């Protein structure tokens, strides 16, 4: 019979039936355990068709010209299965043969039922061929490709009653499940729903969802996790927050059903009570005691393990099954984060195959490292709590190639426990729970997961098993330290730091435990002690000399005990037996105290005292004397830098290393403090410094120079400026003494990385000022002179002012000549580097001023020392006085304020003044009798006329009274006139009109008062109104001498120079103008 598409019946190439009857047919490959695929009869809806011909004889061949046709009338399938040869299942064919002929059966066509599928959420493209786990393009996201999953029409359109739907609290919390029949016609369907984080995208930065979620095989083939078996890779995704997940479906009766799956994302908790992490014991059979609990799904039975390192070494060995992030040394190993890899990598996060869970299998996964396991007391599946308590003996005597001192041991043993709950979460014990942890895909997303398939990131535990007596490190024990600051010893000249090999019991140590003696054998009193782990700090009554090396011993009858109970007594060898072979009970402490330098500056050009002395100020050079309180290794180094120094540092010493940056990625600018720190303490490390400058000025070089030796511990250095700018400078002197010690913890040593040797670098600084610039007041930056150069001066008594405002140091004027006449003796120093020459008078015409000066650094002025000005006549202020009473005021003070110098016209016979601040009353009255002014005894005296308030002036005739007023320059200060405030009182006040800027103090009587802001629109300045001048006033009047009456002054009216104003203020807080 011809080969068929599916299988070939075991009846040869063709089959010739000559007699009607029933015949068994066996398929190729069928046997008792592997039957042929079930075939239903046509009557039962099956598709089984038989093809061949009807022979007219019995020779088994089709006659010539006979048609190849379907033999549906001659051959039928019996649906019953019978037992064929050797028990092989067979099908039965009922054959009807015509008389005298035969049936030639050539082809059987049939369809098997296979397994049924239910449509649901499933990928349509071939996921196995895609690198990112997604369909490569929208065109392939359809069921029409060669490798795609194909559903029948009936399955796609008629399976709504069989739809299985999952919902959750995720962002897109709905997915229909793709189900596959688990067996032929068994009616049992299986499918997979892949759960991931709430947004359904996987880890942050990782959008490959196929690397997320639970991945297990189906119930028939548990090790298959691809589309050929359980179809896991093609399963639908469902994002889940905290759950639950609800599965909805219809049963065979058409009833809607659902069931809920609770989500447990929290791992079990393991608490290890003993041994305490990082504790010490001399017991080589430590007991491991603790509890486990899980309040959600409950604990999974027989999943607890506590693995103990049984491979002791004198360095940290990673626990079997735990891989360190980095290769590290003893101290870092206590706190480093570890990643557990002890499970079969076929399975993904959150699931460990039971076959690889137990210790026997983990030993292989872990590379065969030796370990011991602690088991928990028996507990049932789902139990919320459990406990463990077991004793493990560590096989120290099995360590090959290592001889323990005196048969003792002193090693770090690592251990860590883990357990699973019924939800598949794995919990680990953690010695540092403050570190972040990661359990499975249903928890928070973590960015610091380093490798795929990591169950958790936790810190392992350590117990120190120690049978070795404590001893002291002679090379690490040093003078000059007391206490710790962020794990670094604090410098203290009156202390000694004693370093043991391991932590000691501080409760048994007091001020009498140790003895100290100086070089002469005299005892040194110990006032107090401080114990921190392996460090014992001794506080002394007095400071030690910088080069002191006292002798240390344990006091007679006293002892030191470590945390494991081992004892060091005064009669034992107290030092490290490896480093110090000879037995000794005392030794000289290393020198850890920094040398002290004393700096003395001199020889500068400063001419003053204090900050302007030769020790503090110079324009070019300064001498530096250095003294040390102990012998120095070589000569001290000297560097003179800007006090506002700025520089960067490279991250490493490697050539081309990038600059150190802050959290924002910007280069870090360091200052003087960092410059000093790089040169003192344990080391002098300046190799990282670069891009030096002063403030904003870069590209300056600060050289390190050696000082010159003088007798004793004395050195000198003569500094001469090369390129530094003016400003504050700092002398930095540093050097190391001849002592050294090894840092107490080599892993954190700030010293020489080659041998951890710490040198004692002392440093001292002294500040001075460099001043090379002295600008003349005639220059832009130097200050000012009055009168202005080449200006006209209309002052009755012109003055000369030299203002060295641009100079920071004290100035001394050494020369002043006016018109070639030496007037230096008449020059007044009025403060703040301002000097005033005020002659009684200067003739009209041009005058020449020549001067010279020196600043405190002995610099001569730059920018000119000679100027000229011309004296012209200044116009007086002329009052228009009417016969009778006049209300007047002055815009500025008269040059001569005396009453008789102001009112010189004999027609004026009476003057009345008003000043509310006068202690004798507001009013004052003066009268002229026979040409002599006298003051009324009934009122306050009136002897001077000044700016500010108003005056009533009585004249016997119409006159013009001229008065010389002060101009816009203040004669005493050389600056603008100080603003004149008019203090008022509640009620009525009599005030004047004041010109604050002094530019309306000549022939300006009766003109509008204007401000000093001159613009194109107002070249003379803006008119000042009553509201501007007297803010807050309620009413004001001005006097009209001609009309002999008052006029109201409105707020918008202009203030007029020379008028006296009657004004009412509601309170006394107003100050006008």
C-alpha cells in the first residue's frame, strides 16, 4: 500500500480482499504500549476514506481502464478496537467483495482527533527565534506564519463558553489563557499564565518579558519549558501588584465559576540568635540557634538549610554556594553583599526544583566545597513558625598545609540560612538587613541586581572561632591617638593607642592594666582608658614630647582577655609571635605624634604695625624662619600660595585620569584646607593636585621648595614673588619626623599602600599680604581729588582734598605743594585715607597742586601726582526782603552762620527763629539795636542762622540781602552734603526749603526746587512738589509779604526755594523732606 501522510497500515504496498468479511489492520510503529492514534468511524463523524478499485477477478490487480475511486460502498470501518497479533491494538475493516471478483485497497485517508486547544492569550509568532522575546513586526503578529500557533475555525469562533480568563490588580490586569488538552479525549486542559510586575514590563531597563516570571514544565514533562512541551514561552503575561489573581471560567453545565489565587511576595524570615554576627568564641563546636517564620503562605516543609563553612582559613573564604561580588579581604568580607546561586538554572526566579533543593545536590552546584548543614526541627507544610538548634563541629585539624600556633585555632567561619515558603519565595538570613534585598518578580524592581537568576542579595554571617591568646602589634601601637572618629583614630598628644590582634574585653581594662615609662625609667601616669574593639586608648596626665617613645607593658598581676575568653598576662610574650620572635613583656611604643613647626615672618616692606608690619605686609619679598620641636627627616618643605587657592584633583594617580567630580558630575574645586590636608598627618600625598589658581585665576604654579638648614632644628627660606597676584598669601611649611608606625587596620590604611607605613607629617601656616599696587587718586581706581582737575571752583574758601579710596592699607602723604609752596604741614588727615588742605583763601585764577605718598607696603602711587584748578567767584544767595514781616528759609548753610554775618543790611531789625528740638523752647528772637544784635531773655537764644527751619525776618525797607552759602561739596569730607532731615512735632511746624544736592544754593531765591535726576525731558531736574517734600502733611500755608496774608499750599504745588512753610503734621514721626 502506498505510504500515507500520517501513518501506513501494516498490510504491504496494497491489500487484495477476495472474500467478504472482517479484517484487523495494524499501523506501523504500533505496539501494546504505543497504539495508533484513535480514529472515529464515518458514522460517528470521523473522516476515514478508503481508495482503490474493484477487480473483476482475483489476481489482486486493477483491470485495465478501471477507475481509482473511493470504496465507500465496499469498505467500512468498525469503531471497535480488537486485539491483533501479540496483543497489538488493531482496527477492524468490514469488506464486501463482489462475487467472482476482489477489492484492491490501495490508500487509506483518515484524520486523527489529536489534542484539542482552547483559544486564549498566546503569542502568534515564533518566540524562540526572536532575541528580544517579542514579535519582530506587526505583520507577523497574526496566526498565518509557518511557525505560528494555528487554531481551527471552530475553536476561534465557538469557544466563548470555554473561555478561561485571569484578572489581577496590575496595570493591564486581564489575560485569556491558552489551554491544551493534556491527553487524547481526556477533557483535561492545561495552560500557563506568566506573572510579572504590575506594569507587565519586567525590570526597569529590561523589557524582555520572557526573562521574567515562573517557568516550570508541565505535569508530563517537568524539565521542558518551551513551546514543544508545556508552551510556557508562549503563555500570556499578567502584571500583578499585590494580588490576588482570579481565574474565571464556565463548567460543563454552563455555570460561571471562579477561584482565587492569593499572591505571596514576601519571603520567609530567618532570625539567627546564636552565634551573634561577628562574635568571638573559643568553642570549636558552636551552636546555631534561631527561628523561622512566614505569616502568609506558610513554610514549606524540609526546605530549611543553614550552611556552615567547614573550610577554615586565616582569610575570608566565601561560604559554599555563595559567590562574592568582588574579591575582598578580611574586613570587607564582613559587610559585603553576596548572591546565592545554589539552584538549578533551568528554572527562573522564585522557583527551585525540589530535586535540586537538598544539600546533596547543592554540593555539586556549589563546586564541591566542603560545608556542614544545620537542619530545623520538623514542621509541617504551611506552618507559620519553625526553629532550629544544632551544634556543628568545625574540623580545624583537617586543614592541610596549615600549622595552628600551639595547636590553637583563630579563624572566621561563615554561615547563612535559607528556607522556602509554599508560594515559592526563598528567604535568607541577613547579617545586615539595612541593605536592599530582592526576592522574586512579584516584588519591587531593583536596579542593583548584578546577574540573572539571583534569588536574593544578602549579607552572610560570621563567627570568629578563636583559641589563640591575644597579643599586641608593636608596629601598630603608637603615641598620639585617643578615640575614633568614623573609624579613624583621633589625634591627641597626651595619649597612646595600643593595638591588639583582635577585640578585647573592655570591662576588664582600667587605668592600672598597663604601665608606661619614659627613657629615664620614670613612670608615666595613666589617667583614663577607652576600649574600642581591638584598640585600647590610654589617656595620660601630660602631653608627650613629639618624639617620645615610652615603654609599654602589662602591669604585674594584671591581664587582658579577648572576647573569646583567651588571656594575655604580664608574664607572657605580649607581642605578635610571628613578627617578634624573642619573648618580651615590654616594648617601646612607636612614634605617632606629628612634629610641631613654629614660623616667624620678617623682612617685608610693611611700614606700619599689626597687619601692616614687615612680618605681615610686603610688596616683593619676605623671610621665613622655621623651627621644629624634634628632629626632621631632611629639610621642611615650603610653599607660598594664595589664601583663596583653588585646585582640582584627579581620581587616581594614573596618567590621564579624569578629575574628581561631585554628585552632579561637576569638577570639585578644593581650597586651602584640602591643600594643607594633603601635606600633613599620615602621609604627604600631593600627586593628585592639578589646575591650581587663586580664586578665579587659574594656571598658576605653586612650587614646593626646600628650606636652608641652620644650627639646631632651624631652617630659613627667603621668598620672592614671581607671579602671584596681590592679596592674602599663606606660607605652608610641612615635613616629617624620623618616626613611623603601621596603621592599625591595613584594609583602610591612609598610608603608603606598599607597606601601610604611616609617616608623621607636621604642618604649620602663616599668613601675610602681598601688595604691589598703589593707585593715585587721579587714576580711575585710585580714588578722587577735589577740586576736580581742570575745573572751575566758585567757593569763597576753596579747599584741596586727596582721597585715596582705592587703597586698602594706610597711606602717608609725603609731599603737598600748592603753586610750588610747601603746605604739607597744613594738611589734615581726616580719616579713611582722606587728606584735607583748607586755606583761609585762595586768589582768583589757576592753581597747581603737586603731591606724593606711600602706602603701607611702601609702594609709590601710579597714575599721576599733579593737577590744576581755577578759582572763580561764587554767586551769593540773594533774599528779596519786603518791608514788614517776611517768612524765609535757606537751601543750605551759610558759609558763616553767625547772625550778624548773615543779616548785614541795617534795614533788618528783627529775626524770629523756630526749632522744636531746642531745649529752651521752639521760638527764639533776636533784635538789632544801634547796630548790635541782642537775644530776648524770654526765649531761646538766636545767635546762628542755619538750614532746616524757617525764619520770620522784619525789615524796615524793601532790600536785597546777599548771603554766601555752602556749595555742593562738603568742605570737611570732600563729598556731597549730608542729607538734611527736618524733625517735626505733632501739630504746626515752621520749616524751610532745603536743597539736598546743593546745586541750587546761589542765585536761586524764588525758584522751584528740583531734584538732581536730570534727564533729556527735564534737563534741570524734576520739580519737587509739596507731597514729595512733606509726605503725610495735612495742611500747609505760605506767607505773602506784599498782601500781608497766607495762601494755602496744595500737595501738587511746587516747593519754592527761600520760602518758610507753615505745615501741620498729625504726628511727630514725619521727617521732611
